[in-house]
């Protein structure tokens, strides 16, 4: 009793709910609530981590090969961005404890910009995979050796990035205009502007990097291959010409490509002669859905086509990839929404050293979202 | 000597505004943050779900009167038992005791003004409503014929729209359940009143606390599972669907990782109710308080380790099956401890056979049968024979319905005077208890026999066909047993309607309830009936919740009142004897 009475003296703040005895009790309840919520989040993701483990254990080679389609550089950039945002979140909590409003707002705005950059880079990654036909299992249209023209995608991404920058600036201006008599509204718009500008920057930078990296690869392979242009969406005609197409990111081994050309119309199973040699079974489009019964997996180092599983099997990797990163991205979006609200409240002086629960809870949530990415990044991008 | 707040309130008149009449109008309910009103709204929703699920159950039973199936074609029959199961599990049993009665009484038993997060509590209710709407739309679209378990690959092959609708409903209901559990755990952890140590908490709170832990740790797994299932049905992501290289057994693992602990979400609050009611109606301190409290936690934890016993015939390895079987038996230990302690509480007690007590006695009988038949299913050899037969159906109805539903009704009768300030008619209450008990056993005991004779569950007919040959003798046995079961179901239905009628009639014709009609020593009996908006004027100080010696029957009040303290020792410092 005496402890709570003591806390009573200087912890009554205007946001204390009627059913709590003290502000301290309210803070502790909220904090425990957030930790419990985070435990549910961990279990929510654990389902997908289990699925990942089960499929990886069953088809290790496919996972390794499919992972080569992901760009570790982009994943690493996003990792750094998220780690930075975790730092700024932690810092913002410290700022509010020290009653430093400027620092609080600055750190929250940087956090939001980082979240924006993360989403921008993800946009680039998803767009390019969609163009290549690297969808989830049911929509998987990628064909070994295909080389879709990424030019229009890059162009589109560039415009998307620029439009986002424009929208971001516009949001900032709207904030200045609309926020003339409401500091909370003004800062909410600033927060949104920071996020969208971040997304634009992420989109442009990610796009520029990918384009550059592809240019290098292209250059290296140009000597060996004639130029093949493939329109996006032409996958229906796969089977013949794409198999002859030049190597894509994953297929660099010239021998394997030749082997592929030689066997691409073989329907039945063949036994691998050596581990180096590729044997594949490209079924005609009608059969692909019908028979993908199990048999021994035939693997090569470089190729994504598996005699036993059907050519669409790597789609399962991408199913898991999209499910995990997609659900993670939804959490980022939710975090952005909450942070905009926090910024708006912070601008209205709602937080003070005796009442900063919402900042801390949102920070905890953000750290968890960051932490999940810290697991996703190596599992999906790095493990070879 | 200072009088306790309870004594001061005892002296005041009944004129003070209670939570029901403190404000009025639609908005005062729709946007209320009062845990009591939210509990009442939950109660109404849950009662409607029970009615709906019950009607489907009766349709199933009526259909099986004739061997060829009397009412529907096979497809419609599949939809009806699916809706019965899904509505009963997700809309009724899981939220039944915790969301309605737990919401109402958890803060009061803690002497608190509300749960820790009242807004989240209201959100939980509205999520329940939205989830229910999804279920009803799945029902109206028609074609949901997967069984409540949504097993792949069938659930991704049958019509997509109702499956997606229902799984989204499950997803949303999951969040509703998580919010309730989270609220309870935080409230119990941070808002206990002075004097209420962990081991002075009423056992109902222990069981809600354990339930909350399961809700927090298991429900998100169901959430991701049904999300992936929805994606599988629409986008074919190939995680569960073998046609797209998925693994259907993985779905079963995920599903039962939630749905087995969910069984304890359903039964633990019921056990809490029994632990609360028995000592009051036996006028005797609960026997083995700590064992009952900790066995709730033990059940919650062990419940996470036994999901594989639903999958003994789903191509588990023999070793896995043996391990899961062994772990399954371990759950029997804390359950047995509870039943033992309840019986020991009754031993040499002074039993008052109120309606609540009658239902509690049927709970003890039915739950014990349900629990013991669980051992048959937990042992590998018998399970292989009994898997997917009516034996399983009878087993889980004895536990879920004989356990959870019966305890829910017991709790309603016990707390009705507190919730609405009206006494129900004891005679009609007891008649309902008798009819429910007889009807229940007539319905489900024959199903044990049906199952051991080889009648598979979920079949629309039992006249025999290719793959399910039925001899003449078997047909006679099946028919007779199914008809006994259907007759029992009708009696059970009548009993439940009488129970509902008794409670509803009490609202209109019941005499005014005193503060403490049964002589309970937990905090809810010290506040007004019905409670005031903030429950208590002062945070009460509490002691042992199962000491009845300092309560005395007052014929004028027609209820119990606290004895004036005879010794200088305040009530809350007394220790239980023995």
C-alpha cells in the first residue's frame, strides 16, 4: 500500500485510466500486455518458420538453388535500414524519458523514413520477381533459361519511386497548410511524408542497384550468347525457345545449359549420370498440373528443374518466401500506422517522463518486427 | 474495529444505480467499456450461437433416425454437421465461460474496477461479431462441408468461397480470443487487490489465467494456419495441398497444435467454475487448493505436448506415436487430481442441492466418463480401431458438452442473481438439470456402443454400401442405438430450453436477489446485486476466498451476511483450518 501511495504522488497524469490505481500500474499493465502480444506474434510467425524448416529439410537442394534468385545485397541493405530504425526507436524512448521533445520527434521521423525505405526496396524485389515469373507455387511461371526483359520493369520502378518522392513532398506541403492550427495534424502529415519519401528513395536506390548488377551480368555473358528478348507474359510459349535462351542469374554453367538444350523435351525420368550433369523433365504445359508425383529428386548445382517434382517445384520456396516476407511487410505497415499516430501525439505534448507508455510499447513491437527480419534475412537470402 | 467496505455496503439500501440502469440507450451498450456489459453482450451472442449449433445438432440426430438418412442428401448432411461443429467450437464453447462470465466476474473477483484494457475488451467482442458474420455468410453461401477441422486436401478441393469465408471467420475469432486471454493474464498479474496473493486467488481466476496462457500461445498458430489455408485455396501456394507439392500432414500438425490446447481453453474455465461452486454449495473449504490451482497450469502446459494423438493414423512414425501416447496419459494426472479434490471437498460437506449444484454433480459424473474414455483413445492399439468412429464423438461430447456446457449452465444459475439481481425458480431449474442429465446420457452413451460396433462418424447413412458393409444384425443394432440417441437428444433439447426459460423468466418474475444468496466468500458476493458501475466504492481487502464460517444466513435478507467480527483478528488474516 505504501509503495503505491508513494507512486501516487507524482505519477498522476492526464491519460491515466480510471480503473488503474496509479500511473505506474497502468504502465506495467501496458508493458506486460505488449510483451504477451509479442509472444503471440512470435508464435504466429513460428508456423511459417516450421513450414520453412519442414520443406527445407525435405528438399534442401531446391531451397539452395531457389535462394540464388534473391539478391543478398538488397536484403542486407534492408537489414541495415531496419537495425538503424531500431536504434532510433530505442533512442526516441530515451528522449521521451529525458523530456527531449525535439529528439523524440526527430528519431521517430527517421524511424518512419527507414520503414519507408524498407518497403521501397521490397517493392523493387517483388516487382522484379513478378516480371521473371518467380511467383508462389500456384502462379509460378518461371521457366529454366528464360530471360524476360526487365527494362520496362526498371522503368516502371523508377517512375514509381519518383512519384513517391513527389507524393511525399506534397504530403509535407499539405501538412504545412492544413496544420496551421493543429500541431498534431501537421506532424502526422510530416510523418507520412517522411515515410513516403523514404519509400521513394528505397525504390529508386534498389532499382538502380539491381539494374547495375544486371548490366554487369549481362556484360559477362554477352560474349557467349546471342541476345534474346522475351516479353513479360510470354511464358505460355515456354518449353522450346526459353530452354535455349541464355543463362539467367542462376544458370552460369555453360555445360549445364547445353545439357538442358539436349534433354528439354524428354518426358520420362532419366537417371543422373554424374552429379554435374543436368537431367530435366520439362513436361508439356498440360501435364504439369496433372502429374507431379514424387520420385527421387534429380539435382544439379545450378538448375531449378527437377525431374521428380516438376518444373514448378521451386515455387514452393517462393510461396514460403512471399508468405514470410509478405506477413512481415504487413507488420511493417501496421508499425508505420502506429508510429504516425505516436508522432502526432508526441507533437501535441502528450508524452512526458511520467507517461510515455505508448512510445515504449510501439518501440517493443518495432524491435520484434526487426528481430523477425533478422531471422528471415539469413534463412531466405544467405544460407547456401 | 473498523468495518470492512463490504459491511458498510451491506447496510446501504438497494437504491444505488447499478451497471444495468446507470445509463440507457443503444449507444450506451454498443460503445460501453464496462466489462460487465461486454460480458452480457457476449452472453447474448454466445446463447444465439448455442441455439444455432443446437438446432444443427438436432437436425443431424433426426436425420440419422432412418438407416438411409431421413432428411437430407449426403452433401447437405455434411454441411450440417460441419456447421454444427464449427459453430459450437469457434462461436460457442471457446468464448463461452471466459468471454461472458469471465469478463463479468474476473475484475469483480479481483476487486478491480475493470479489466486492464477495456477498449481491447470491446474490440474483442466486435471481432467476435465480425467472425460470426463470416461464419453466417459461409453458412448462407452454403457448401461448407469440410468438417470443423478443415483438413487438406479436401478443404482446398471443395468449393472455395465458403471455406475461405469460414477460415477468415476463424482467423478473426482467433484475435478475439487472444484479446480476451491477454486482458485476463495482464489483469490478474497487475491488478490484484491488497491481500490477494497468488494462492489466495479464487480458483476460477487460476483457471482463467491458465486459459489465457493457452489462448495467447496456441491461437496465433491457428491464425497462421488458416491464413495459409486460405492462401492455399485461392492462390495454391503449395504448402498444404499435395497437388501443388504441399504436405497435408503438416496442416494436421499445425491445426492440432492449436486445436488440442483449444480443448483445454474449453474445459479449464469449466473446471474453474466447478472449483468455485462446489465449496460454496458444500459449505466447506475447498480441498487441496494449491493442487487444484497448479493442476490448471499443468494442464495448460501439458496440453501443448499432446497434439499428435489426433494423428495416430496420419502416417506418424511409430516412435512419435508412442511418445505422443505417453504424453497424452500424463494429462490424465492433473485432471485426476482435480476430480479427486472435488470429491474430497464434498466428503462430509453440507450439500445444498441448488440447481447450480445439480449441474455441478452432473459435470463430475459426465466429465469423469469423458476423461476415462479418453484413455482408451490415448492408447495406440485401441485408438487405431476406434479412430473416426462414434466412440470418439461420444468421448469428446462427454468432455466438451458434459464438461464445458454443463459447467457453463451451472455457472449461469449460480451467478444469475448477481448478474441481474433476480432469483430464478429453483424447482424448474432442478427439473432442467435432471432432464439434461438423463437426455445427455441417452444421447451419447449409445454412441460409445455404436463406435465400438464400428459405426464411423460423419456418415450420412448406415444402411451399408460398398466399403462400409453392414450386416443384418449390425443394422438392427445401429438403428436401435441411433434411435435411442436421437430420442435422448430431444430430451436434452427440452431440458436446455427449460433451463433457458427458467433463467429468462427469472428476469421478469424472479424475486429480488440479495447480495449473497448462496453464502459465497469470494468478492463478487460482497458487492451489490447487480453490481454498481464501478463494482466497488473502495478497493476491498481480501483473505481466503473459501472460508464460510464468518457468514450467516439472515432470513430477513433471504441471503447470507457477514458475522460481526468476534475476535480482534480481521477476517482476511484467518487461515483455513486443516
